[in-house]
C-alpha cells in the first residue's frame, strides 16, 4: 500500500474521531503545527521515519516537543501511529488531515504569483471572482516574481491561468521558431 493511501486512511480516522469528540478545529491546528515543525526540522522527520530508532524513543521525542502544545486526542493519535510502526507516514497524514478538513469545510486554496505586489483590493477581487465561480471559502496566497514581467499566474487546485507577459513572449517565440521566422 502506498504511503499516501495509508496516510489518507489514518487522516480519515482521525477526522472522524475528532468530529465525534468535537475536536476537529483543535486537531487541524495541531496538524498544522506538526507539519510546520517537521518541515522546519527535517532531522525530526528522519528520526520518526527511521525504523532503527525505538518506538519508546520516538514517543518520548514527540511528547517532549508536542506534549504541551497539542490536544490529548492528537498526542494519542501520534502514539498510536508510532506504536503501529507508521512514523514514516506521520507528516503525510498531517497534510492529508488538513486536506480533508478543507474539503469538509469547503475551503479552496488558491495561489497567485504576480510581477508586482497585489493591492488588497486586487486580492479581494480575485477572491470574489473565485468564490462566484467555484463557491466556498477561498484562501489566497500571493507571491511576487519579477521574472513574469507583467500579469499574473493563478493556480487553483490542478488548474492554472497564466496571463504573464513572460509566458506570452515564450509562446510567441515558439510560434516564430516553428513557422521559420526565427
């Protein structure tokens, strides 16, 4: 079974249990903290995935780092996964939990990369247009990339809208090359 499949099953179990115990929001915050911590500390991720490191050592590390910062439910979930020998999928499970939470709450993540910083008004226009188009809540992240020259690249789910000048110039160059002009 693939890591993603295993992680998705554990994440589904956690979200179901959290829902029963009215702890969905707390578990989401815990998973965001956990994923952020592992991304910032790849050594911790390596220790959790290492089969040579004992379960008790992994549990004490998790308890030391997250014991006072996460809910009892999340800590018990970490312990269950470690005891089942699934430390290597903990991070992926965290991501999957956040994805399931977003689906459950109808939250869509969107990313816009523009040549210059977008004003708050521009961001709100993008959010309103996306909400009108796909519904739900939109979480927009913005980034600046001067290499775009002008325009923007909007990514929502697996879809991308590229209105950048650099992309248009590349398309134009390709067309000229194929037609023998260049």
